[in-house]
C-alpha cells in the first residue's frame, strides 16, 4: 500500500514480527521468548528499519543444546526494490 502514515508501519511491524518469530522457531524448538522489545522503526525516504530484541529459551535445533540466548532481529524494507528481509543474530544469555 502507498505510504498511509502509521498504518503502513503497523503492517510492516506485523511482517517483521512474523518473519522473526518464524526464524526463531526454526532455530530453536520449544522456543519461548521473554523481555521482548520492539524499537521505534527508523523511517527514511528509502524505506524502514525495524529492530526486535529479546531473550529466547529453547533447544538449539543444530546442537540440541537447551539454553537461553539474547537475540536481535532486524527487519529492512527497501522501497525502491519493494524488498523486505529480516536478519536474526543471537548470543548466549
């Protein structure tokens, strides 16, 4: 949708959260998220940057280790390409 004020940003937030949670759930089984924080999006003429952070508790599907990790998931929307991507990073908490 064309830039319709906060409505567009709200939609993008939903997309970022859905994509981030999908990544979290594929990285950890029985994932449980706490200390969630969703930063105010940075909106520029070129697009938007969203940052979602928190603590995930679960079992790493690669190593089968159960533990706690702090994560940061960044969502980028580029207007000119109409492209949207999220990137998940994490470390032991």
